C-alpha cells in the first residue's frame, strides 16, 4: 500500500484536480468543481491545475504545474480528479490513487477526438478508474471519497519500475488501438486523383 499521507493540521482533506496541458478548454469540469467548492465552503483544500481553461471562480487555481510540482501534489493529495489523459491517470495510480476521471468530450469542443472517452470507459469497466461522465456522478463520487478515502486508494509497489514501464506500454497499445479504430470509421471525403486516362479523360 502507499505511504500514509500526513494529515493537515486543520484536518481538511486535500483534493487535486488536473486537466492536463491540452489546448482545448475544459470549462465543463472546472465549472462543476467551482460550484461544488462553493457549496462545501472551506471543508477541503482544493488545488486545480486548469491549463487553458478559465478558472476565475477558483482562487488558488494554477494554469500549469511543473513535473516535480505535480508529483508533490499527487503524493500529498487525498483524492485526485483528472481528465482522461493516459499519462495523468498512470501518474495518479503510481501515487496510490484510484483517480476520479472525467474524460474530455470532443462534441463539446474539449478535444480533437473521442479517444479519452473510449479509454476512460475501458478503464472504468475494468475498475482502474472511477469514471464520471456527468456532474451528478462527479459530485456523488467526491462525496463518497471524502466520506471514505480508502475506497480511492490502490496498492502500489514503489520499486516496481519494470511493472510501471509495462503498464505504460499497455496503455500505449490501448490508445493506438482506439485511434486506429476511430480512423477506420471515418473515411476521407476526398479521393486521390489518378491523372488523365489514355483518352485524356480523368480516371474514375
């Protein structure tokens, strides 16, 4: 099991939110969290890495965290909420968290394709993440996590570097398979021109 996290002097749990560095805004998730944070007042210490999303209603939000800063934040957090990025999910699990994942939805302008949705659903079905695709699911999951943080803790082996590398490779294969499948379902609207035929007409 991961090392027990030192409790804050004031007893408040620490919640880390990471939306990654993608250039698309993730207004939906950030607005859900801002509303949630207003309802619970100062009951939690909330750190939000909001990337290219505006976070005017979250006083302590930061656009980006350096690698070392993100590692420290994950190590000290009681709960981790993140987008469906494979690297962020793996890092959260490496620090002993069952991440609460809200995948980006391309139909809302949150990403270029649906690989986060497909990937997060696959991991959710396997019990490797707590998948939330709606505001209600997110709020209910946060309430559960604050009531019993042990339900969002996973067993890790800090010395298992080979296992981590294997996990990264497995995630890479899953993502590649999902992207390939998506491309097969979207045929291009154009056809390459074959040049004129023997009679000077365009080949069909």
